[in-house]
């Protein structure tokens, strides 16, 4: 792969995460035309930008790869082909011809009537889940409102027995042109909004929109190990396209409620447990809580406050992989605040027998450790 492991593919192409196929293609072509090695000989920076743009487009133009990238990032598309060429068989001539043909009226540009097809809008659904559900996964049902193809006119927008007519303003091309200097500049037709056709007698159900809003129930499967902010993409579950266009996508964005005791750091869980001075000094076996239930933890004799114990495999599962992180338990030795006379006398006697004194804490150097050992 090119060196884009730490670069957002959407940022490379300067597009939003909700961009459609045509917007993605146009953005890629502009960058490819600008940074192609044939136009930038002996320019390593331009060559690298070209490779980055090619790789980003190769991933985002493929629905399956894009879905994996949106869910899991670069790790989800680690098998993507290397950069250096044009994805999908697009060559330099195609890029130059299509790009200049769309912007200016020059040779190589496309002609003919415009396609009415318009991609549907993407939908975002915010879903709040509990801490344990993020760790172990969950299946749930969400209810969304989206635009569906009108059953009355089957998406045409025209009344029964009627059909759309060719736009007289643009002649069905979806664009109107005007002269500016040496170039003929194309603009979207204001009458048909680029579709090339006009509905004179609209459908009574959808009022010419070709779509109607409906409620839908979507089964959402949350994999084990997701984090706060994870986006799960469901291709084709967004708004229906217009005039035969592809449907948009549904993005389920997760918000994870914090836990009362556990804190997550990557795939590890952190948990603090309070023990008494006698337990820490003499050693003991205590019962601690994990996400799966209680388990025993042995506290060795002489355990200091702040000591950490690692319970292997008791943390968060790796997303779509085998294995789990660890549960790290930190010991906090509790100092009693209120003592009876007898307790105070007992502690004073203990202090006298131990020879209590103030010392500077070791910073962990080898010499300090040797001194502590001999002392």
C-alpha cells in the first residue's frame, strides 16, 4: 500500500464521508490529473500524492472496501491493492477527457442527454449502548424514517398514464452553456435541476418527488469490542435514489455509557480495589468483580498501595479478531480515619517495633534498587 496508513482517505480526496459515487469520482479525477507522473516528471511529492489519491479512490469506490474502511479504518482494508495505477481501469485520457468535457466544451467531453438518476441521501442514527454491550456485542432493532420509492408512480414522479417530458431549456442535457472567453462553460439547468426532464403532471401521492417517507425497522448487529464513536455502515439502507438512482447508506453511530467501576484503555480494563492495611501487610485472598462475574485475587504479603495485578484475558475482545485484552487491578490501601484508644496504642506499638522513619522514595534507578536491597 502507499504511505497512507495514517491518512484519512476522505481527506486525501477532499470529500465528505457522505459523498456519492459521482462526487468521489470527480474529486479523484481532479487530483489524478493534477499529480499524474506524466505531468510531473522527476517530482517525488507529486508522485506520492498521485499514489495516495489512487489508493484512496480504489478503496472508497468499492462498496465492500468502503464499508470495511468506514467501520474499522485502514486495518479493515489491509488487503487493498497497491497504488500506482488507476483503479477500475481508468486511464489518463479518460480522466482528462471526462474532466475537461464536464467543465468546458472541448474535444473528448461527454455529450448527449443527462441521466436523471440521483443517489439517495445517507442517514445517520445515533445509538446509545451500555458499557457491557460495547464489550460483548449486541443485536438490536432501530426504527428510522427514510424516503422510499413511491408505489404509485414507481419513482417517476408523474401521474398515472403520464411521463416526464424533455426539458426545453437544456434539450435534455441537464446543462446550459454560456461563452466565457475561449471556453464554453456548462452550468446545471435551473429548470430541470440537471435531470434533463420535466414533470408537468405530478403524481398525487408523492407530488412529483418520486419518493415518500416511511418508517422502517433495521436489525443492527453490534460486534464485540466496539468503542465510543464507532460508525457502522449499512449499505443501501438510506434514502431511496431518485429516478432509478442508488439508495444512500445508513450510518449507526455508537455512544457508549461509562461504567461505574471499570475504565477502558484500548483493549484493557482498569479497576481499583480498596483493601485494609492488615490485608496488604499480612496478605490475603479477596473477591473482585469482573465483567463476567466475581473471581478470586491473591494479595501477597507486604503489598504496597498502587500495586497493579494483571488478569490475562479478562479485558475487551479484539474487534473481529480472536483474543482479549487484560483486566488491570490496582490496589489502594485504605488508612483508617477514626481509631479507638486501643487501636491507636496498638498502631503506636507497631510503629515503634518497625522503626518508622521518613525516607526519600526511590526513582527506580539500579543504584537505588541495590541500596534498598541491602537496607
